[in-house]
C-alpha cells in the first residue's frame, strides 16, 4: 500500500508492501525515502478443526470471527479491553464488513492478521485486515464500527479514541 | 424403549421401538397390549454446509445446537415460546448434555429429531433425543435443564410444567 | 432499485423498492408503467438462540451463513441442489462478501432474505441480499462466487448458468 | 479423583483434588502417601465474543469445540499433530461426548482445560476434561474416540498409542 507522493515514499511495514516499496525505490531512485512507521497490529492464530467445512477449508464466515478476535486482542494490548468498555454500558456495533478471499486456509494452518486503522471520525472507526499464511496473502478485509450506549450511537469515548489515533 | 411390565406392553411411538414392540408382542403374546401414546415431538431439519467440517460430516458440536432448535420449536408449538419465558426474566440453563454418535450426517441430508421428556422434577427436566436419517439411527442424546431467575434456580414455572407433563 | 428508462418504470418486487417506484410514478406520471417481474427469491428463517451473542443480537458472522442457506435453497428449488454439483466434482467458491448492517435481529425473530442475481459472467456470479424483519430492513449484502473443479476455476456449468439466467 | 486403596493415596495433580487428598491425608493419616504424577495436560484459552450467547455466557455447544482444541494441542505437543494422522488417511471419530455444566464462562474470561486420558483400549480412547476459571470448576466432561481409515474402525496407530499411554 505504499504510495508515491512528491518524491517521497510513504510505506507501511506490511511484509509484501515493504518489499515492493524497497524494490520500487531502487528502480526509481526517489530523492527521499520516508518510511512512516504505521505498524500493523499483528495477531497470530491457528486454524481449528471445527472452523473447517466439507470443502476442507476454513468456512468464509469464520474470518469475520478471526477479525473480531484480532480487534479484541488489539484493545487488550493497548490497555483498554473491550470488556471494560462493556462494563461502562457501551457496545461496539458493526456497521459494515467486507472480505475479498484470495486463497483458502486449511486445518492446522497458522496465519497472521495484519490489522490497521483505515479511518477514524468522531463517530466511526474502520479497520483493514490482511491475512497472511507465511508470505501468501489469504484475504483482505475491512470492518467499520461505531459505539452505542443505551441503544444510541455516541461519539467514540476518549480512551478508545486515544488508542486508535 | 418398550418395557414389559406385568403382562403389559408400554411402548413409545418411535418408529423402530414401536416395530420392535409389535414384533415382540406377536412373539410373546402378552395378555394385554397397551400402547401408551407418549408421542415423540418430531423436529425436521436439513444439514447446512457451514455445519460440516473437513471430515465432510456434521461437526459433533452442532448436534447440541440442533437439540436446542428442537426444544425451541417444541415450546413454541405448545404455545409457550422460550422468548416469552425470557421476557419474564427467566432463563433455561443446561446442567448436563450427552450424546452417543452412531452414524454421521452429511451436507444436504434431511433428518428428524425425535424428542421425549425423560424426567420431570420440581426443579429439573430432562429430554432425550433420537436423530434419524430415514430409518437410520444417527445419534442418541440427553440434556438436563433447570430454570434460573436472577441467577438463582427456581421451581419450574407452572406454564412450562403443564406443557412438559 | 427501480430504474426509469424511456418513460418506462422497471421495478423489482422488493417491498420497499416497489413502494418507492409507485410513489415516484405518481409524482412523475410516466406514460407507461411496466413492472418487470424480476422476482426476488425469498428465503424465510427464524433466529436460533445459539446464533445470538452477549449483545443479545445475531452475531454478524451468522448473516453470511444465512446467505449460504438461501443460496442452497435457491439452487434446490430450481432443481439443481448444490450437493449435485459437488457430486460432479465441482465446488462453488466465495470470492467476495460484504454486508451493511442497519438493524439487529434478536432471538426468535423471523426474517426474510430477498435474494437477487446481480451479475452473471462466464466465470462468476454475484448475488445481492436484503434481509427484512417485517417491513424493517435489517441488512444489505452481496456475495460473488466462481466454480472450481480440481482446484481450477472453470466456466459456470450450463445447468447452473441456465438456472441463474 | 483421588482414590484410597490399601492404605495408599493415589492422586492426580488437579488443583482441587490434590488439596482434597492432602486434607484427607492429614485427617486420616494413612501409612503411605504416593502421589502418582499423572499430570493433566493443561490447555489455556480466552473466551471470544462470538462464543457467547444472549444469556451473556459461553454457549454450551462451544465447550465441545474447546475440548477439540485441547486434544489438537495435546497431540501437537506430543509431536504427532492430528493433521499428520489425517495425511496418513486416518480420522479420529467421536463416539461419545458428555458434559456436566457447573458454572458459566463469560466474555474475556481466561480458563484452563485439564485433560486426562481415562481409558485406552486397542480401538478406543477416552479423555476427561475439567475446565477451571482460576480455582472455580466450570464443567466436567468426557469424550470417547476411535480411529477410522477408509470408513472402517482400525486399531489405534502405534504412534498415537505410544503418545496416549
């Protein structure tokens, strides 16, 4: 997802993208290279047998469960677990979810979810996900969320906003 | 599940059992035959693709979900849906579950759950289940439940007791 | 999804859309109204307890399972069940899935999935879904698929193509 | 699961049982105490949000999935992952499963599964499970399995037998 702007290279540290950028760099020899360290949050996981289907691969619906796990781990690592938000009477609600499936995952495969914040507004936040099995890209996804209190959308609580920013 | 007591035959209307009883009857010629009509509640269902696993069969955990569906349908048909019980602040809680797996179910298979009340006390009720695919017995199971209100076990509400009796 | 072309109104029979078209019709008074009966395939379902989560609503991942059920029922009704395709050594593979969540579904809710073919090429087909609880729109979704034989994408088999067309 | 036989105390190292045994020991002062170190295999896990239901607790069906995870981890740790068995054309098939539910698990809870081999024959093996949340006993379960090759039950492969023994 590296983008070239005004002679600069802005890159994310995704394995593949980073390589691409570096390769492109040497090809095009830009004047300055700035690697902006928007580090992906990385969540590692192994495929369980009950997550497979009769095609022998992970059922597509389970990826959305993996992404939920990754979000949970992200918030916990940042010091504000989702259970804490819930204890304050708030819920994170999903507005939108999409996934582009490239390759399947099989039983016992280990994979990494590389998660990044895509967009942050006062009321919504969007994560993007890249699932890798080794170097192989499995799927690309996005989820958009808001925070709800007593059934009403509220502005994102400060603590969450600070974590996401 | 036919049992012979004092020259009587007490039979349930399960396909197989009933046949067995009738066969046994003609063999042993008891003085009196009483078919006690404890009709099984029958719930029909088709296997969904997402319920299969990489062995190509329904994952064992999903049978407990099928039994839950059957219980829900049973209560609804009897005029007291579980959602009504919940709206009164009560929950049905599972105490015990067991299943003996005989044959697998495959994608797109249709099957029947034959459900019977096994035991009813003031505080608990136990259902038994036989899953059939045509004449083939797939599995036999039991679940034991109680009713909880504000975190405490309460005696089974009259309305439910009447339905179960 | 009604579109106005050359004085004609072409409408789908989705509840809401139909209303919109009719309203628009009276506003704009076109010369002719033709309701082209691109009937949605409608799949009816009830929410099971095990499909809910601790927010008290259907977990978002389960909608993709509902859509799979709807596709299965659609193919079966058209006389070419998915299990038949599998017995010919073919699999339908998901390429893309997206869902926009508007309102939640609760335990015991009944809902309808209105399913339409959005796009059909030699190699791919795309379905769109609208989930309704009564008149209330719950979510809008799309899934894009291809057919795979021995690990390779093949052109959509004639029998499926005819059904979809 | 401590049992008193001929003046000996045979105990497993389960937290609670061990305490009970030690307490009982001082009370009854047996001549010899032998702690047979049948160490439980311990599998640690956190509850995911999608595993909860509208009662706010882990859905009962998911415990059987947790046990499957524990078995998978056990085999992997012993150097013979289940995927290896599958690559040899064999499958582990579940014959029996039962669970006694004592206390619920909630979202974000961490828990331990203490797993032991209960029985080993030429054709079958049975595991028992105790799920703990801290010191609190959540549930007790058993699963009985056999190994199947080309649809037929076969004697347990040597490699698995050695691991289990």
